[in-house]
C-alpha cells in the first residue's frame, strides 16, 4: 500500500508539471499572436499619416507657397515679426495654419506655460501604475503563490488522510514528505531557465516541506534524536541559502533566514543549553556575513539583527534573574554577536566602495549601544569595578575600527565619523562611570550644556550633535537613577535628597540649552543629519516640562508612601500634585493668545476635569471606607480634595473664558458642549453631596456594633466582620442620600440652569433644566418612594414640590423673554 501511494503521488506531481508546461506554452502562443496583431495595427496607422488635403488659409496679400517641410529651403525674413504657428485640435485630421505679418519691430513675448501640480496618488493608482496589466500581475505574480500554497496544503491533507486511515507508517510518512519536497524542488529546477520567479516560489514550498517534515519526525514520531534533527535542519538551512544565491532571489534568502532562526524552537524540548543555542546562532550569522559579502540585501541584515537581539536579550534578562547567572558566557557571546554584526553591515560596502544608508548607520550605532548595555548589566552584578575599563575599551575598539577600515579599505567617511563619535562618547563615559549613578547624570547634564556652548563659540556642528547625544544619555541615566532609588526601601529627606536634586539639575540643563538656542535660526548639517535650532529648542522645552513633571511626581509619591500609612490617603498627594502642575502649565499656555497654545490648554483642562470627576475624587471615598472600618486613619484625602475641587473649577471657568468668543475647536461651537458641561456640574455636585453625607452620617464601627450585628459569628475574624458591617452601613447611607438628597439637589440645579438660561437667553440650558427636572420627578416616583424613610419622603416631596412651583412661576413670569428668544432664534435660522 505504501508503494502504491508513493507511485500515485509521483504520477500526480508529474501530471501537474506537464499541465503547467502546456499552460505556459499556450500563454506564449497567445502573447505572440497578440503582439503580431499589435504590429499590424501600428503599420496601418503609419500608412494613414498624410499631409493636410485642404489649402492653408492665408491673407490675400501674401500667398506663400507651401511645400513639404523636409523639402522646403530655409526662409529668412528681415524686419518682420516671426511667423506664429497655431495648430488646431490634435484629434482633427485637418489643420489650419495662420500667418501674422504685422510689421512690428519687437516680437510679442510668448505666453507663459503653467504646469499643474499632479495630485498625490492613492495606493490603487500606484499599484495600477506599477502593474498596468492586471491580468499579467494575477497570472504571473499572484496565482503562482496561491497555487504553491494550495499544493502544499493538498499534499498535507492527503498525507493526513492516509495517516488517519493507517495506510502509512511513521517512517513512510517522513519519506513521503521528503520525497514530495524533492519532487517540488525538481519541478522548480526544470522551470528555472524560462520562469525564474515562478520557479523560486516552488523552491520556497519545497524548503517549507523539508522543515515541517523533519520537525514532525522529531517531535511527533521520535524517529531520531535532537542532535540528528538539529544537523539535518542546519543542512536544510545551508542548502536553502545556497539556492537563494544560485537563484539570486532575495525572498528565498529571507525564507532561509526565518527557517534558520526557527530551527531551535522547532527542536526545543524545554531543556535548552545556551552554549549550543548561541553557537548555532553565531554560525548562522557568520553565514549571513558570507551572504552579505556577495549580495547587498539589506532586509537580510535587518532581520538577522532583530532576531539575534530579541533572542539574546530575552535570554540575558532571564539569566540575569537566576540564582547563578552565566556572566562570562553572556559577555563572550554578546561580544561575538556585536563583532559579527559590525562586519555584516560594513563588509559589502568595503567590497563595493559603497555609501552607507541611514538604516546601516542606525544598526552600527544601536549594535554598539546594545552591547554596551548588555556588558554593563553583566558587570553590575559580576565585577562592577571593571565598568569604567569596559567603557573605555569599547571606545578604543571603535576607534580601532575607524582607523583600520579607513586606512586599509577606504571606508565611507560617514561611517568613520560615526565610529569616531562613538569613541568620543564612550571615552567621555568612562570617567564618570566609576562614580555613583546620580553623579553620572549630573556630569552629563553639565557636559551637554558645555558642548552646546562650545558649538556656538567654535561654529562647529560636531559639538551640537555631541550635545544632543549627551542629553539623550543624561535622560537614560536619570531613568536608571529613578528605578534604582525610588523603587528601593531607602529613606530620603523631603526634596533635599540626591535623586530629587539630580532631577532638578537635569531639567535646568535642558532649559539652559533652550536658552542658548533662543537667538539661533541657521540650520547645520553633519553626518547626513540636519540640526534645526528652532525645532530642537521646542523639543527641549517639551522634554524639560515632561521630565520636570515626573521629577516632582516621583518625589511626592515616594514621600507620601513613606510617611502616610493608608494607601488612599497617600495617593491623594500625587493626584493633587498632578492637578497643581497641570494648572501652572495651563496658566502659562493661556498667557499667550496663540491658537495652538490655547488648543493645548483646552485639552489639558478637559483631561483634568475628567480625571478629577472619575478618578481623583474617589480617593476620599475609599479613605472614608477604611476609616469607618478601622477608625485609625486620618481624613487626609478628604481635606486635600477641597484643593483639587477648587483647581478643577478653575479649569472649567478658564476653559469657558477661552472658548466664549472664539472657540479654539469646532466642537466647542456645538450645542452638545452645553449638555456635557451640565452633566459634569451635576455629577460633581452629586459626588460632593454623597461624600459630605457619608462623612456626616457615618462613624467608625465599635465592638458593640459588631456583637449586635447579624453578620457576627466568630471572634477570631473580627476585622473582616468590621469591614462587612462598615460596607453595609455605607451602602444604606448611600441609598438614603440617593433617594432623599439627590432629588433636592437636582431640583435646585434645574432651577439654577433655568434662571441662567432665561437671563442669558440660552435655549439649550433651559431644555437641560426641564429635562433634569423631568428625570428627577420620574426618579422620585419610580425609585425613591420605595423603602425610603418617612422623614426623607416628606422632605424630598415638599422641597421638590416647592421648587417645581417656583420654576413654573418663573416661566409664567418671564415667558415674554422666552418667546422673544425663540422668535429671535427662528429669525436667525430663517436668515
């Protein structure tokens, strides 16, 4: 049965191959026939080209003799205006030539021709331009990929069917898979000469079959060990790489690369050996190095770089947290990968004397910094005394690259300058690296200002770009300082501690460079990059504000968590800091009447109003729940919320003033904004009523309260019962406030909205007032009347009834104003 199936599969593949050949022969015949018809039409069109049959219209005084252009002798006309030839429309077969013989000494200027700028093309237009023949694109580029996918799936389904029926044993299954891949490869080789692109798709399918077959044979069937499977996978990868070179197809090289990096995962058993893994990855990258020498396929270099960085980085962070990390192995393999990728990115440019692209320069720089970061991570827990030496050695190594490659091979100067810049950077780092972290940040903050000042004095662009690099390093160092100190259990004095002062100094450094660039406008270029003083100055301002915000936020949060026990009370401090910082930034933006600044200020105001309403105001409620349950905590969040509420009202008032006359956003011109504003007013007022009602109504739970409660059962779980009783008490109080207090509050707000709407003649506000009143009445009769206390019912009904009568009276008293307002609005809408 197995032999029969193999023969059947072989015949099926031969049939497909012959069918494909016949189809392509037929396509060639059709193409030749169409080209013949096209050539005939071109010949006919050439034969129909004739001179104009009708006589040329000329003035009666002058009748020049018209002869064919190629036979006419040159005509010289002195002291006369040049002849002006005005052709008629192109699609007409008859032409008219008009001669002007006005004896004017100076010729008239020719009219200017204005070329209309072509609009930007859509994706579909670009696609049609690159593929004018859609049928050809589908037939030559799309169908073949779909076909090979369907073929591979068909073979897979057939083999699966045979396996389910127990027709094929496990070795035969693997043999069929390998034979299928070989047959597909044979068909690809047969089609290689005439149909290279089509053939390469078959090769990709064959390689995919090989990979999956060996993977299944190892994992599912256990036909051979991991070492044997690994060797076979490596041979498949080498074979696919050689095929990609032979076919000169980049996509095959990409497939080989992906397959090569996928091999360790396809053969993984969960008990990995990092030495074997990284040795294999290193050998694979050496193969990429050989490929890069012959072909400048940038996508291969990028993919291999990204895959290696992800694999090595993931392992390094995992290994660093182990009990016994592999320090020496991590450092050696990191250096090996770093060195190989330096060569991969320069070897083709050395051979061809080419110019480095921005991507290649980016890989060179990021490769160096990533290796430096890995080395510092390893040395931090292994031999921290060598960190400065490691930094200096890396700088000298880059200088050695630059000197050797430029002298011996004439490396592109852009890459040489980049390597020299890296050398200067690491030599500069080596000095402060031996000190504590915050001293490094302080050193870089001062050096960045010094370099920018030197750049202004010396007129050299190098110093400006160096200042940018050092500022980036300063920001990275500051982030590391924050993570090391604020996440530790250290005790710091308020504000006057090393990390807070370091952050303040870093912000001062950013704004010092901001001040130095205030009068500069001339752009400078270096290493292919352009330094724009105005753009960099604006970036420094934004970065300085952001870092300044986090300097204060981290300090306030750290000190609050250190000195305040209850989590909600402590969180109220950074929340208040956020609102204060946002208010100062908002005020600074509002001082300038620039539209963009006002738009940014409006966004800040809206965001902070939403944050307070739905987030920051909750801390006082959570604090109250803990206070009722334990009785030991102060009401810090409750008192701080008054300041936060005042800042929120300030945001709302200033937002109204900014957008009252000239709204900065189109949205603020719409009526829905009034509804949104009314909703937030109602929500904030209701929240304040609820909070103060709970504060005034509830008291901490005492032991007698627990003993009389139905929830009390066992003395050993006293804290849990206290919390349960506290939450039940708070829930009952909330229900009473919602049923009794909210109707009265909403009625008052409806009355206020109505009065303001009538006085300001704002119809939307009057509708909001009536809508709120209607909701209140419905809530009162459908929800509040059930299970409410008698006192609450009486108070709610009386006060709400009085308010409704007052509102009705006001409408009757001032209905003339309302009618006039409605007529005015209708007149405006008609106009």
